């Protein structure tokens, strides 16, 4: 046997069962080897493809996780931290959509409502603390419109409701001027229209018969006496006195002439109507015996009527004597009637809180009827300083009884003979022409955002190409037809936002700037904390200083502060009846308060606060429940906070301003009370000691 090749030695292989097997040394068939190699190569290629796909997947996952880690701040110490030095990190802050005063540098939960915080960019959002920069695109989307604040003479409309009545000065009573019997009444029911000279009644009177005989005897004596003699003079005198007696009894001259021509007496005499009108009352019946002075008829002339209107107490400053009034009635819808204010009642109806006005209106055609209801309006023209003027009456003199009688200077009334008085004595300005009056500053009604104690407007910054809006607190005056009168906080010509201001304010809230809801803005705003905002214009003026008002006014305020403290103690004790009585006491004290010691600026600021306190007291007068009383006390306290600093008090102990962050569903509210233990008027016994003292106001010292 030939020597074997070492490469041809049998190989030991493992079978699937794990047993060894000796392969044949015979070379395998080439056709059997080739399919196996091909399968091996295909398997290797498949492995390489899967490896590449797996590597790509790993790279994708790693990139995705890396990007996610950069977009979201790390949640644990094991995760990589974001790069805080990058500009993007510095320009993003996190706030709450419900409580924008919350400002954080990282995401999380709102500490008030536990909502997720949202990111908001703060990159160059506001050039100033009260300014907000917006892009032109944002301004267009918000549909922002601006108009300039302008000076003009606005119109304050005073709405009135009233009733038409007879003119009392045009009533005539037909009475018996001598005793007798009413044998015939020609007007035998009320409502009959009569004309001047119409016969009304036939009366029989023996006394009248005697007077006629005296007249005839005097005539006979005069005819028999020689002219120029003493008997002739005596007879003439007797005849004249007899005629005068009949005239005073209501006998007409033609009736006297008939007696003289007839030369015989008559036992009946007819009484005629001295004026035309409507018989509104029939006092006697046919056949009645009447005495001298007994009333028979009452006739009312309806050619001029009175309209009694009720004006609300708050509208009284805009009503003046002689103003024209336009009104409508249900009988003639759309038709306007006009009259003039002829009387303003000097007392107030305490139940209705209204003042009665009397308007004289002409009614020549008799279309207006007494008893008709009327809706009227007075258009008061206002000048600066809340001066009411009537252009047609400037520089005029007027009758204090008849407003339709006017003159350019001193004169007498053509109707009653009274001396005319200048309009300055009736509450009108001293200017003789409209050009001498100063028009007030007026903005449209849609411009201010009114929160109760504060009024906010947005003003577009002047001289800037980019849209920059500044929030500005203003002191509003009267609500007029053209909008609002601005007492302080704006200048003429400034561009005020009149549309889109709510959207700008929302952006300011999210940016943490001072806004309608949060005056303090980002600075100083803590969760759940609220401060009653004071008027910015006042804070920048001399009225912001302590004890800026005269001391005499401070002394006069003492009953107001005492009533306020009674309300606070009553509400803290859950006593609704006592609280309401306290409101009534404050209302009386305000009504009797003498503010004559205040100058023009002080008086203007006081009138704003006075109106707010009166409204709070009036709101309290309409309820018996304690919760509405607490809401009214909150409104009263807001005005009290504005008053305490410039006016002070002279109570024996210091007053303390206390803040309760949980009042009114966590909105927060302040109040004033005597120094001592906290007595919460908004919760009473439920949380009597809830409150944090914030400021102390000691009694005002006497002047040296």
C-alpha cells in the first residue's frame, strides 16, 4: 500500500449528536463542495447587511436621544445638563397661563393652580418696565387701532323718566263772589273744554238785585242833578262806585251796560269763563246754595304744560336751570318735544335716590295730555373742570321764574316783572363766549380698561418706527357721549389704543409686565398676593404725600372713618344688620361733608373717591345678605386706601392696612382697622385672624 498523504488523513468531526466520526479519505466530489461554499458566502453577506442596519439604527437612536436631551432640561442628576451659557437658555422663561405673575427659569408646576408652566420668550420684549414691543405682524393679527387723545367740548347725556302734568300757574277757580243759588250749570261734567267768554252758570242772588237797584238810583240821581253842582258830583261818585261793585263781583262791562240800558234789575246773572281750558273739577251741583268764595269750577289752561322728570342722584352735577330737554312719549313714537328746565327740587327722594325736575313745555295744539309718560334727555355740554355750559345762554341774563325770558344785560321779566339775574348765579361758568372756555381731554369709550379702582390705557410710543405700546394709568372723569373725560395721565395728541387693547394686555400679562390684572407686574408679585393699586398719576403728584389735604378736611372726615370702622367690626362679627347700619352712617357722613377747604386738584381727586364710596354704600343699601355687604365693603376699602394717605385721620389710635390673600376666591383684598388683633371682615369667625399687616397710619398731628 502506498504511503498516504498527510493532507488526506481522516478528520475528526462532531456530529449533531456529539459523537466523533471518521470521514472517508476519498476526496469529495467537486459538485458537492461548490453549493456549500456559495451558501457560506451568502450568509456572510447577510450578516454584514444586518450589522450595517443595526449600526444605523443605533446612530439614529443616539441622535434622537441627544436632541431630546438638549430640548428638555435634565430631570435627574444622571442626565446631561443643558448648556446654560447659550443665548437660547437665557431668553426663555416659564410662566403660568392662569397666573402670569409666576416667572421661573425652568419648567415645572404653577405653585397656585399646579398647571404646567409654559415657555415665553423674553428677548427684548419691552424697552421699559411698562412698555411692550410687538412685531408688525402681531399688531396686524391683533387688529390694533389707535386714535389721538383730543380736546373737545363733550356731551354728557342725562337720561330722565317722567310724567306730564298740568301747569299749576294756569289753573283758574271759578268761585261765587256773592251768595246765591245755582239755578243752571251749563258745564255739568268735568273734562269739558271751554273758551274764554263761554257761559258757565246762572245764579240767583238777592244781594245782586240790591246792587243793581243801587246802580239805577245812582243813574237817576245823576240825570236829575245839574251839571257842576255838588249833587251832580255826589251822584257821579255813587254811580261809579256801584259800577265798580258789580265789576268786582264778576259782572262783565257789557252786562252792566245792559242793566243801564234796560233800566230794570234782573234776579239772575250769568257767570262767564275768564279763560279757556279744560274743566278739571266741578265743585258744586245745580240747585246748590253757595256763599261768597265758594268754588264752582276749576279750569286748567293746557296751552303750556309741566313735565316732572326724575334724575338720578349721580346725574345731578350735570343738570342746570334753563337747559333744554328733549323728550318722547308713547303716543307719538319718534316725535321729539322740547322744553326747558324751570325748577330743580332742592331735596332728594331718599327712597328712590332721585331729584325731581320740572320742565315747561308749550302745547298749543293740545296733543300732549296730562298723565302721559315721557322719556327725556338733557345734553349737557362740558368744559374743563366739569363746568356745564349752554352755548345759547353764555353771557345772558335770565328770569329765575321763567327760563324762556332772557336778555343780554340787566332787565325785568316781561311776564312776572322780576329782575333778571346773570347765569353765573345759576351754576354756569363766568365766560361770556365759548372760545374763552377750555375743552377737556377726551378719549373713546373703548380705550380704557376699567378694573374698578384703576383705569388703564395703552399708548403707542411716539417717534418709534417699531410698534411699542406703553401701559398708562389714567384718572377718568365723566362718561360722555364721545367716550371718557381724562382728568390725568394723558396728554393731547398721544395715540391711544382703541381696538386690540385686551390682546395687548394679555401679551403684557404673559410677559410679566404691569397689566389690567396685575399692576405690580413682574416685580414684587407673589403667588396669591394682590395689592390695591393706587392711581399712578396721583402717586406722581403732590397728592401722594402724606397729609396733603388740609387738616380741616381731615377733621371733617372723622365720622366717615368711624362709620367705616363700625362696618369692619360688624362684618368681622358676622353681623349683617349692624354692617348695613354702618354703611348708612357712612352715607350720611359723606352727604354732610364740607369739602370747601380743598383746592382744585384736591377737589377733583376727592370727587372721584366720593363717587366710589357713595356707590359702595348704595350697593349695600340694596341687600340684607352678608356676602354682598362684604363685596361692598371691599369696594369701600379700595377708596379708603386712596384717601387715607393724602387726607389722614384724627382718630385716637393708629389705623393699620391689612391684606388677606384668600379673600374673594384667592383674589385677595385689603381693609383698614384699628391697631390691634387682626379682625377679618371678609371671613368673620371662619378665619377671623387671617391677614397680614402691611402699613400703619398714625393719627395726623395738629398744625404747629
